[in-house]
C-alpha cells in the first residue's frame, strides 16, 4: 500500500509479529475470503490501520502481504477481508487453503497516517476492496454512537463484488456502480454531483482503492475545491474492483 497527500494524523499504535489462530473463515463475496483472527497479546488498532500476513514455505521461502483491518478496535478478533488475486501467492493460500484452527504469522497494527480518531468528521471514498478500512471506521463510529461524523461513497463494478455492501447500504452510503444502474442512479463513476452533497468544511477526506481509482477520486476532490491537506489517499496494486 502507498499513501499520498494529506497531513499528519493521530499517534497510532503499532504491534510486532504474532502467531494468530484462525477463528473463522467465510466467503461472502466472489473472489474473496473473510478471516477472523485471534491474535494473542494484541495491540488494539485504530480504524484505517492494517496487518501484514507472512507465509513461510518448508524451504524457507517467504511471501507477505498487507491487508486492511475491517473490525473495530473493540472487536475481540481481528477481521481481514482479502481479495483473491489469480497470481497472488498470499491471497490464494488464504482463500483456498486456510481453515479454522490454522495458525498464521501476522504483524500489526501498522500505519499511522490513514487512520480515523473517532472524533473528527470524515468523507470516505472507497473503490472496490478499498472500502475495507472504512468498514472499521463505520463499526467504530457505531460503537461510539457517532455515525453522524461519517459520510461514505463507494464505487464498484457491481454490487455483488462490493465488500460489506449490506453494511454500507445500511449506513446510507452513496453507491456508484460502474457497470449497471443502481436504483435511480445510472451506471458510471463517481462525479462531483455525487460528492458535493457529502462534503462539508472541516472534514478529512479518505480515499482508498486501486491506483487508478485513488488518483481519479483525489483529483475529483481537488477539482471540487477540497484542500489537498485535507485529503488522505491509500492505494494498492492492480485490481478489477472499480
């Protein structure tokens, strides 16, 4: 993951390597797996942070990948939502092989910039699997009784491919589908007309998704007059999500 724009954020916790036990495995969406991990002596995360999962082969070869946390800090387990990439060494193992009771090597929480403190108003723009850290923010806001602080817009090719679509819809998120219409909204990418009603002065704007989505959404915000210092962008590698 890479970060761009924006200013400093709250001081965020960080944790070292742990051996986590897989407490639950589910596949609620195509090309994805949801993992619930029991991390011993875990350091509580801030919404927006991520974990690294490291796999080690018998010959000593290692591969690791970062995944955003979807659970709130108050959840006793760490929840990760992983996109299964056809050539992904880590994601294919997590999606196809891992079962409850397995042990995974993880490090986290990581990241001190793309985090939400639970106190400031925020505009969240997610493309495809980029909505995952925003689910952590949403769940935290619910626990704090401050869902009024968050405005959410999510973009995906189809609703079936959007992680946590039920949670986002329940939260009143604006859903933009690029391949098919959604309600009265025609198919298409996010537009200024979509976002202007969601923006208000004092918000921090968080953008997360593929490189193309992140760049486009950030440019959209700047074009609307949102101060670049108020925009935080996190992007990841190629994905078919939005």
